């Protein structure tokens, strides 16, 4: 699927194409539609840069109990 956004729309919105990509990535990430990695990829940012962008806007990471449990299992497997 391709979505074309007229340049005059971006101009009136006061956004560059990159800024629009970031805004859309943030919206979909906040809604839980996409993972952090997919959102960062869509925004053309490294994951860390996308996390910084979220932090600047005080948007929490989507991290729930199942994520914590998975991380704890991984740490237990790594512990010698």
C-alpha cells in the first residue's frame, strides 16, 4: 500500500516528511499497533534515537509484566 501526502499539506501542517514519519510512528506505537523496533524503523531512526524521542515527549515504553518475565528468564539463562 502506498499513501501519497501532497507537499502542500505538509507545508500547511508545518511538517517535513521526516517529522510526519516520526509523528505517525509515535501514534502507532502509543496505540500498541507496532513494536518499538517497527516504529523506529518506520520513523527512519535507530531504536535508541526513537526511545529518546519518546522520552522527550514523556511517552512511556510499552513494557508489561510478560515482557518483564521474559527478560528475567533471559537473565537467569545468562547467569553463570
